[in-house]
C-alpha cells in the first residue's frame, strides 16, 4: 500500500460505541461491488463468529427475549459482486483512492476495519480477459504497508464472482461497547442502509449466527421495521435536501432520531426526543397496533460534497464564522430539518400536547397555584416539558420556567427604566406598563409560592405531632421545622425558617440562635453550656422605635417532646427558662462589633414553652401561679422576681392559631385541603 497504514489508522477517528461502523463499511462495499457487476441475483451473506467458552451476555432481543449471546470474535461478509479485479486491488492499495469517488467513496473505509479489528482476510474470485482468477491476501497492522500474503491464481472451478471479507479479532475496546444481539445487529444494518431499501438498491441480505437456529432475513427485518414512509424535499440557501420520514415499529433500543446521509450511507445520527415538543418515547396511531418510532433520513448533494473522510461527520461552516456564498452553517441545516420533522410529527404530538397541558393545568390549580401566570402568559413555554414527566420533576420544570420569565422581565424592565429619552416617553411608558402588568403577575406568583409553602409546613408540622408506632415525634423534629437546629440567624436566610408559625414578629429579630450553647452566642460574653431552643434578640421595638435602647426585648423559646409527662419539681421547663433568663442577665452583652453593652434592668424578657399540656406540666404551672388561658390551651403569667413574662402554649394551639392567621391567604388562593 502506498502509505504508512499504521499512521493512517492511528489518525482515523472511530468512537468506541460505533465499532459496528467498520462492519457497515464492508457491507456497503459489497453493495457497491454488486452494483458494478450488474448481477440480477444479487445477494450478501453476513456471518457472526463467536468466541467459545466465555461468559455469556444477556440482552433483550425482542422475540428472542432473555436469550444469551456470547462474545463476538468477528464477522464474515460474502457478496457475489464484481470481485477484487486488478483495478480494485490497485485502488485498495492506494490510500485515499478516488476509485469510487463517483459513489461518494473516500478511500478510507478499510482503515476503519483495522481500527476495530486486528486482522482482515480477503478471498475473491473474479473474471478478467475471459479467464477466472482467485485472489487472496491479508490486511493488518502487522506490516506498515497493510497488505501481505498476497496471491492471485487462475481459477478453474468455474464458480461465479465472489468476495469474502473476514473481519477478525474484534478489539475489546470496541466489542464491549456494541450489542452482541444478532437481531439488534440486523436491525442496525437495516437502519444504516434504509436509503438503499427505499431506493430499491438493496440486495438480498442474510445474517447467520451460530447462536441462532435459523438465519435472519434483512428484507423481513425491513418489512417488520417500517410502518410508514413519506418523502419531502426542501431548499436551504438554494441547495436541495430530500427528507424521508420513516415511522418504524418500536423496539426497546430504538429512539426517535434524524440521520444525515452522504452517498447513500448514514453519517450522523441525532436523537430528537428533547428537540420536538410533546414527543413521547413512542407514538401510537389508530391505524397501527404497535407503537412507532420516528426516523428521518436526510440526503443531499450538498451533504455528499461535505462529508469528512471517515464519514463520521460533515465539514461545514462553523456557527459564527463569516458567511461564504454557497456554504451553509450546520445549525441552519439542523434547524430546517427539525422544522420538517416537527411538521411530520404534529398529527401525533398535537393530541399529546393538549392532554399534557390539561394535566399541567390541573396540577397547577391543585398543587402549584403560583405558576398560574405561566398558563396565562407563557403557555408556549410548556412545550419544553416532556409529556411523560413525573409530578416531582414537573414542579421543578415549572419553577425553572418561572425563574426564566422572572429574570427576563426584570432585565427588560431595568433596561426600559434606564432609557433617558423624553421624546419617546409615551411609547416607553406604554411598553413599561405592559411589562409591569406581567411583572405584577410574577410578583403574585412568588407570593402564592410562599403561601403554599406555609400551608405545606403546617401540614408537615401536624404530621410530626401525630402518634405513630407508639412514639410521639421528638421535640427536635418540631424544632427543626420551625428553625434548623444548631444554627443562628447569620446562617439561615428568611425563607429557610418558619418562625411565623409561632409569631410573625419573630421574623424581624436582630439575632437568633437555635440550640446553640450560650457561650457560643456571639452577642453574649458567657461561659454557660445552657442551650435555649431559641434565643431571640430584638434591636428595636415592634411598634415604637427608641434609639437609646440597645435591645428592645429578649425572647426565649423552649420545645418539649410531645406528651412528655415526667417533669420533676426542680427539673421542668418553667424553671429551665427562668435559669436561662438569670444566666443571660448575669452575662455581659456585646454588639455586632464586639463592643460591650450594658443591658438595662428594664429590658423585657419573654419566655415561651411549646409542649403538650400533660397532667404533670399543669401541676407545675399551677405551682408557679400561672393562669389558664381562656381557651384552656395554655398558661401565662409574670414572674416579678425573675423579671420575665412566661407563656405555655400547647402544640394544638400553636398549629390552630397559625392556621387561623393564615386562613385568609389559603382561602384567597383556593388551596385544596390536601396540600
């Protein structure tokens, strides 16, 4: 061979998952040889060689489901074409030969053989000058020239022209990445050669496998595979493209795709399920019993001219590159072809779109009312949502669409506000008003989302308080819902806590620590290991602002395990909170910069105990002269000696009061009771 084969193969690109492409190349070469012979009894036989006595691989094989197939050692492709004549053998020995240029051959297909297989053995019988000849040779990287053991002799057996190509020793890095199932391999060959079938240029092809009892007819595979076929033509920048819309009977490994062909061979295949709105994994029709898969096949003289040497892609203008007359950017080709595919698929996707949007509408109305503005103003954005999406992922997708709308609107409104052009004031105002109307819808959506969050958190809290399996929820679970344990307000943002469940005013705190030892509270100079469940500082009064007061109030919350009733006289939540107050009063306080603050003796302390009103706790409350609340769901009082107001709140009252405060919001949003 007139080139260094080792270097040529090294520079030939073949993805690991496309090892069968080498086999397809040999099959297409056989088809070309048959065309050159003009034989009316054209046939190709493909054999799969297996490696014996190795672990078997189980694959889904359709009708042969659950059958086991052993490792592939190689393939044999036999055709009754023109054979390896002197002209063809000379071309084979010439790198990048132009012998088959008229058919789109790049003269590099055989290098793919050595990329995927260690060795190729070729035997061919052909007729020349009235005589029959028999030629044999080997092709591998054992020689830098590639071809060796070449012999050619006169043949006296009178047999027809025939070529046998054996691709041997399938390289492990490719073999392990391709299917071993002969039915799937046969299907792949048909898919690769679909253009030959619909142009009626495909010979009779049979696949034989020692793991099967009977051979596979590829004609039968084609007939079983194709349910419908339509051909359309378009022009892109003056170049004609033919698109064949195939609707194939669905198999487990088939996906919707578009294949771009050059010189009657598949070069590039793109999966399109995510690119065609409302396209499910399979489509169904009233006419067909089986589900279908869409496959578009694109052919064009333009693609024939721009295929790369390895026939693994196309050399077209890079997107963003300076336009060249007569050249087309690849994204423009893809966009036009995708539009055609969408139109071909619309009869199947339209009904699915309507059904999907009804489902989304029902979901939004029942579970996610904050996204109603998407239905109203941006229904087209629902096209990006798969019709087979789960409810959990649907909520995520709706949130992403909402955020995309919010960001886009904010950017547009900001740009309009920044414009300083008095001449166009009226026009600008009209545009801004339109954006503000929608911006208001987005604002309502964010508020709705927060209201739904409140409803869900109250439902979760109720469930956490229920009696389950003989144990009530530990106080940590309730505590975690209201404010995460072992954190401070420096760690937690407003939307990460639920202090509103206890009191809306708590959201306006200056500093809060949750289950953090007093010695680690940054506003205290303390050595105490006491850990109030919630320690809250307010830096200004809620109603009256008095700048000279450093802290308007200090609040302590203590949670107790639901149904706990083992309190002792000297170990109960009332005494516990009093100790917290006395400890804090005795400690020095500092501001955010670490500067000392003298805590006025009149600084009010508020202590809240959230628990169940068990008999022992009621007894403790009476011993501390606390008064029963009018609804009998708690106790309250003021301890002059400690200087603190104290209130005991039952879990039932906590949840019920929170529901009452938020009921108007839930009702206005028409939230269902199951949220």
